[in-house]
């Protein structure tokens, strides 16, 4: 629980500060015209594959702890799992 609170505390200021760093609309339109860019498509969410239970958080935190303790061992294990 403490780790989750620390992660959220680190993410909070980054998200709050991102609002003031947006590109003005005029500049964005001019850049899109200059480089021939298209408007980005809206993301389509596949809600069927999202796990909102506590098992996903627990598994993710355990993976992060293992990664912090032995990064090489975790990466080798993941590579062997993929093969």
C-alpha cells in the first residue's frame, strides 16, 4: 500500500504540470500544415481485456519489486518465458 501511495505521489505533479505545457492551437495548426500531418485518430479502447481487480495491482507490484532486486534475473526469466 505504501508503494502505491509513493507511485501516485510521484505521478501527481507530473500530470498537474502537463496542463500548462500544451501547444497553442495556432501553433499546432501551423505545424500540421507545414509538415502535412493528419489529426491523430481517437483511441479505441478494448474494455474486455482490462482487469480492475486487486490481482493486477498485486502482480504488478511484485514484478516491480523483483525487478528492483534482481533486474538481470527478471529479464532473463522473461526472455526464457517468451521463447
